């Protein structure tokens, strides 16, 4: 808040109290004083006129309307409809500082904020610049310490990383990795050779077993296959006497004619 408007009597105690506190809290605040009677018949019109004039100028950031304490009759101007309407219509925020802490009037209810005394109104309107600057300096120091700590922590982390072997002796580290790769390649080749040997042996055994079941092996041992018109004959009921059939030997084929049939019972 840089500009403060005050509507009060220029020779009253309220103005002296407000100016004293404002200068103590923020000496650079610009004050616009609108003199007005604060009691009597002319007071309501003058107070309302001062509030409306400040709004027309649209220069100040805040308005304080008030006076020092007094009797109920002394405060009647701040209970008038004219003053209450002017406060309600004000676009600029208004602090009502009428009387002492126990005094209430309609202006207090119409204003944006009520202050118990003019001194309190000044305290509410103007920040304590010294306190704010102290807080800012405190936050600045805390921020600097935090940044320094973060930089120091990151620097230590970087130093720890830089002394690692990958930065100081990259060649040694690469050689270790090459050695690991060579060992893994050797193990892989060994495992692959053993797996191929096992598979080759299994294939050989399977081929031997399959060869023993080959029909040619059976024929080689002296057996023969009888067939007629491409159909294998394994029962005498499949042919009749006089039928011509083929007999397949290991390397030859015979064409024969059936001249007799006989059932042979074999015990298993």
C-alpha cells in the first residue's frame, strides 16, 4: 500500500495518532488528507463529500474515516445515512476508525474493516516496513544457506564419482569387461559343444533303433512280403487257390501262383 487517504479533522487527535503510527511503520507512504468536520450539523455532508472525492480521484489505495472518542452525540455524524451510503458506495476499501474500542456506529458496519481506535486503523492500513524487510532478509539468508548446502552436497557427490575407476582408469575397467566377455564366450562355446554332442548321440541311438525296425532289415534276415494288387497278405483267407500273388524278397520279387492253403497254429 503506497497511498493512504484520510478523511478526518485536520486538527483532531485522531489525525495525529494516525500520522504518528504511519510514519513509524512506513515513512514512504504518501498521505492524502481530506479535512472534514467530525461532529455537528455540517459533519455528515463533509465526511461523505470527502469519501466521494477520493473515489473520483482514484489515487489512493485505502481510505481511513474516523475521529477520536466522544459522547454518543459527538459520534452521530457517523450514524447518518449520508455517511453510511458514501462508505457503501466507495470503490476504494474503507477502514472505519470512529471513537474508542467500546464505541460502535453504523459507519463501522458499512466499512470494509472496523478499527477499535485510529491508532489501530493505521496499524491495519500500513505494513511494518522494518518487520517486512527483516523477514525478507531472513528468507534471503535462509535461501543462500540452502543453495550453499545444495551446491556443497552436489560437489561432494561429484568428487566421489570422479575418483571412481571408470574416470581414473577407464582402460583397466574395459579390460576387466573384455576378460569377462572372453570367459562367457568360452563357457558358451563349451556348453554348445556339449549340447551338440548329447543331441548327436541321441540322434544316433534313434537312427539305430529306427534302422532295426526297417522292413528291409527284416527282409535281409530271410523274411518275405506277400502281396496281391498292392495289398499285403497276412491271412490265407485273403487269397484263393489259383490266385497269382507277388513275393518280395530282400533284393528280388517273385510272381507265384497259389496251389494250396493251410492254416498253421503258432503258440505265442
